[in-house]
């Protein structure tokens, strides 16, 4: 396939695409900043499968898929092979092993795993909530969040919020701005629901300098000045401790890893609260 700055991974599914996307992200995390994803849900006809292959050919991409309809799967395989597109079936071999072990034929019915039910609508609601409550917006309804992310600028609050929302958690995020008091609405949230994102100073300086350059500014301005960044992080940590917010270090970790850590802490707190006497 040759060298390129990034690889486009087409996650193809006859349902929501969540399974294919999750599996692809797990592999992509081993190649940070080298891959991007394009999710192709509800591919339920041969013509739709062929169009995906055509798009993948134009971008020089890789196709991974979870298709249970044999005709659609065959069409996608044929189209990919004809165009010499790398492709991989994430679900078919596993279904085959189940069929062999159970001595039974699968239904080959699309969309069974992520059917349109309560869980689907919960995810949709969570994504809409995260969009409405991004970067400190709509603080008046922040209390409706399952969890809230906070942190100084460029600590990946938005990407992590959106990923958690896709997992079904209503997530808001609120920035900590040096020299300004945190919003009262944030301080009123139960501390066990607030997660403070922290990062190594050197990594944050690097990220901010890249951001400043992208915006046409001076990369060594106050925004990325090492001394000011160090002090900003120290002040933020003091705030987190004072408020009883749990810190999650995102340094050098993929969004999936950080999301797993947040969910682990959130679920543990919820279990502890449920087990405590009223």
C-alpha cells in the first residue's frame, strides 16, 4: 500500500457500525496519529457495498466489516478484491465457530446486535447532550450529566466527551481558565461525577505550541510559555484536590484508554454509593 501520512479505515456494518468501529479503534490505537476512521452503517445492499469499495479505492483505504447478510458480504468482498483493497471480516469467522459448536445455522439477519431499542436511543440522547454541553455551554442543565470532564485548555475534553457519549454516558465538559473562578454550576456537581483531566507539562506545551502555529500565532506566546504552563497546571491540581475531583492522567494515552479509566472510576463510585447504607 506504500507510505502515507495516514490510513483511512472504513468500518462497514449492516447495523449501527459500533462493533466494527470499536474493533478498528482498538487496532488503530497501536498506530497513533497514523489512521482515521470512516464509519459506514446500515450497508444492506450489494450496491451500497460496492459504493463503499469505490470510496475506499479512491482514498487508498482499508475496509473492515461486520456483515451478516451473505449476499451483501459477498458483494463487498468481490468489490474489494476487484480493486485490490485490503479487507477483513471481523464477525463472519466468529459466527462460523458458533455455528460449528452449536450445530446450528445463524439467522443471517442484519442489525440484531445493535437493534433500534432503548440502548440505541440512550446513545443518541447522550451524544446530543455532549454536543449541547461542550466547552462549558448550557451550564444550567449541566446537573443532568452522568459525568462531567474538566481541565485546562488542550486536555482533550471534547474528544473524550464525545467518545463517552457514544458509549451512552451523558457527558458535559467545562474548561478551567487561569485567573477565573470555575462556574458555580460545576462546583455544585457531586464530586464523584467530576473527572479532572491532567497531563504532563512537556506534552501540554508541545500540544499548545502546535495549536498556536496552526492558528498563525507565535508558538512561544504565554499560552505555551513553559513557566506559565507549569504554574497553570499546579494551580489546577490544587483546585481539583480542594474540590475532591478525581484526576485522570491522559498523558500519552489514546482516547479509548482514557474513556475506559473514566468509566471504571465512575462505575466503581456508583457501586460504592449503592452499597452504602442510606
